[in-house]
C-alpha cells in the first residue's frame, strides 16, 4: 500500500490514537496489539501493515516528537549556552517543547528515560557535536555524565509537572524557575569543555 494514500494515513492516525487511549487506560506495559486494534476497530493485519509491534509504534512516535521539536528548535540555543546566556537557552527550550505538550506527557507515560534521552539529544548532543566534534568521547567522563543525567532528569520532571499544572504558574515564572534550576549545572557542564 502507498504510504501517501489517504486510507493508509487515516489508518495510521487511528492506530496512534487508539494506542494513546489504551496507554492512558492500561499503561504501556499492559497494552497489546489486540487492544489497539479493538479500540481502533481495525484488523491486526492493518496494524501490521504499519508497524511491527507496539515498540515500533512507540519508536515512530518518539521519532515524530524529536523531529517536530527539532524543527521548532534551532541551533540558537547552543549559541546562547556558549555565551552563557542560560535564561535565553531556557526560554528556547520552553518555546520548542510547549507546542508538543500532549505528546510529551503521553511519551513520559511510556518511557520517562526515553524522553530524557530525547530532550538531551535535541538540546545538547545534536547542537554541541557541531562545535565539539569529540563530544561522544568527552561525555564518557563520569563528571560530565553525572551532570548531564542530573540536568535532564530535572528538566523533564520540571516540564512534566508544569505541563500538568500550567494553570497554576505562568509560563514566564516557569521559565525563570527552570532557568534557576539549570543555571549552575549548565555552567559546570560548560566549564569541562573550556579546559
């Protein structure tokens, strides 16, 4: 079947929406392909024309999330970071992630670790590799690895909590407090590359 065919596109959309509803109700681990098909009123064959299993489906949803955030997010954040303008970098992160709020919250229900890795890849790894080609080798340093783990665990938890309570704190306040949370770890991270 042609992937540009409207029926193919519509079926894929039904599968993704059914998957989201099943995860909301049962949790990712308990969801089966049969549940997704039943919820979407589609056959298992239709599912398997699109995806090999629920893990493939989740992988594609992560790929789409990454691509959409990267599209909104540009290399300007790295320049902000290199200028040590962490407030501007934090604002850029919020600008990139806010439009994907529902996807972010859904993906966290499936794999928090994978969301942390995704955000880390988008914000740090992709842009920094353009400036520091041996970044992959340098991040093996335990101090850098610990710093990265702390920052992105904190950022994802903070973002999740704000998304769930966005009506209780303004966006500008949320940006400010995330900036305060990440300012020192970010500067510490950068200091490892200035040597």
